């Protein structure tokens, strides 16, 4: 969605769009995936206390900036969409359940 690879997200670069992308990733990971900030920080090779501060600022902005809320919602919806492989697995499970009930 951001066009940034996992390597760049976890890399040494700081500031700007990369820092914002990391912050959004951690925010969505917390609320959509229930992944702890500490775990996300480790994965991104960052200090969790600095991410906590960035998340707090993001949440403040979300309270007043509709465009930002819309962006976060869009990213969350895209992440939540089942992949073709997941849909195939769900269809197989549904078919098996149906067959077992008969």
C-alpha cells in the first residue's frame, strides 16, 4: 500500500514517509492484529518507546483529520481482505463441512 518493502520498513532510515509508514503499520498491527507495540518494534528494529510516542501523536491526529482516518481505514480494509489462497481454503472447509453434515 505504501510501496515500501519490509526491508526498507525495518531498515536504518529515519524520518519522513518511512517513519510515518512504520507508525501506521504499528497502529494497524495493534488494532487489527492485536500485535503488541513491543513486538512490532522488534520486528522493525526500533525502540518501542519511540513508537509509543509516535502512535500517541497519530491517535491525536486521527481525532481531527478525516483524510488520515480514511487512509488508515482503507489500509485496514485492504489488509483484512482474504487472499485468493485464503478464499480457496475457506471454500474447501465449507465444502467439507457440508459433506460431513450429509
